C-alpha cells in the first residue's frame, strides 16, 4: 500500500494535526527513527508533500520500509509505529502458538 504523492504541495497536515512543510520534516541524515518522525514522513508522502522516490532518496529508505510505515500509521496511528508495538505484534502469533501447545 504505497500511496504515492506527487511532491507538488507546499504543506500537508501532519500526524498530530500540525501543518507540515518540507522544512518541518526530519533532517535527511536522520538515523534514529522514532514514531513521530516516521509518521511525519509517511504523512508527507500520503499528502503529496514528498513523492515516494523523494522520500526514499532523501532518507535512504527502501520501498518496503516506507510502505510498512504507511501501513502501520494507517492501522494503528503513531502508536502503531513504535518499535515496542511492532515487536509485540510480531511475537503475538508465537505466543498464541505457545499457549495452544501448553493446553494440548
């Protein structure tokens, strides 16, 4: 689900309702991706402030990374982008399998 903005807008509404311009986005050399920064980049692409190609080039992201941020933001909001939440969701099938094994 890669929504592809054209990168032609001057501003978009950010994940917390704030107005975002390109100047408000995380720096291109960002290496620590907290949920808010991921959400800002995803919102910029979804709103047309940046194109998918621009975002991937600017932040050295793969299409898979950007796509996962967009999906997580859509499904769980900023909380869905937190690493601890992602780890919890990834472990859920494993925990369910363990519970099933113990009760068998």
